[in-house]
C-alpha cells in the first residue's frame, strides 16, 4: 500500500514539474512558434491539470467537499477530455504516451464503474 502511495506522489510531482515547465515555456515564447503546437501544449496542460487533481484526490483518499455524485461527474468529464485528446492528437504522440493515456482511460472507466456502484438508484451514496 505504501509503495502505491509513493508512486502516486512521485507521479504527482512529475506531473506538476512538467506542467510548470510547459507553462513557463508557453509564457516565455508566446510571441514565437507555431500556433498549432501552442494549442497542442495547452491541451496537454488541460489533461495534466485533470491528472494532477485526480492524483491529489486519490492521495488524500477523497475530497471531503465533493459529493460522490460530483466526483463521479468529474471523473466522467476527465475521461471524455482524455478520449477527445487522444482522438485528436494520437498521430503526433509517441507510442509510450499513447499507451499511458490508454491505460489512464481504462483506469478512469474502472473508477466510474466503482463510483456508479456506490450510488444507488435514488442518487444516494452507499458505503
């Protein structure tokens, strides 16, 4: 269990560092470069922000200010955004990144199923 949490923390640190580096690059070189690549970088930033938020919530076990229904909706939205990003950019992406994002999609689908099972027909959360 501890190894799993450590991996999540390491992954979170890596995502935040990549996000920060890309953000600085976009700010410093906003006046030059191909707009297509800038748009792709901004899309990557959006995916990273979703991943950061998801990992943060997983590490903390749950966001207490977020209802299970809200959590389910957020995971569904992140799943749809990741799917759209993959659909639009898979031709330009390295193979390992495609595999990682496809694995993320599988994990998000599992999380959606788990959350849906915990919410009964009336919309109330079940433990």
